[in-house]
C-alpha cells in the first residue's frame, strides 16, 4: 500500500487530479478486505489493487469519471455471479468508496478547507 501513498503524494506535488478507491466493506469471499486501496489516474493507469478482474475494471471506469469532475461515490462490486472458464468468482460483495483528490485543495491545521 506504500506505493499508493507514494503515487498520491507525487500526484499532489505535480498537480495531477486522481481518484482513490478504498474497499469500505465486504460480505462473503472477496479478493481484498476493507482498507485495500488503489489510485486511478485520468488515463486509466493505476497503482495498487482492490482485487483485479472485472470488479476492479468497473471501479476504474467509475474512478476515471470522478477524476474528470464527478463526485465521490460508493460502487458495489458484486462477485457472486458465475462465469465460464477457468477463473472462479470469489462469491462475495465489496462496497468501494471512490473519492477525487484535488491537489489544489488546501486544508488548514484545524482540518477545514
């Protein structure tokens, strides 16, 4: 997870708008637990992981829209559907909070913008 924080610090230093996706809650079997993070850039590149596969791709698409000016939101990643092929579905559900990071927003010592 240090890579995510390092990429976030770099984005803030360079003025790059990014989004951070955090697994907020899980039910059942999921590839990552609450607290897992990934940073997503406007071009779709990312750092970190919340589990890979179709669910992570869905979160990346939502995050790219947020980077372009959308509001923070919670995305439900449902991993309970069966799919064909050698990959197995985990069988759980993840609630993923995606928030924009505006490098130009300054916060004072009291924690207010």
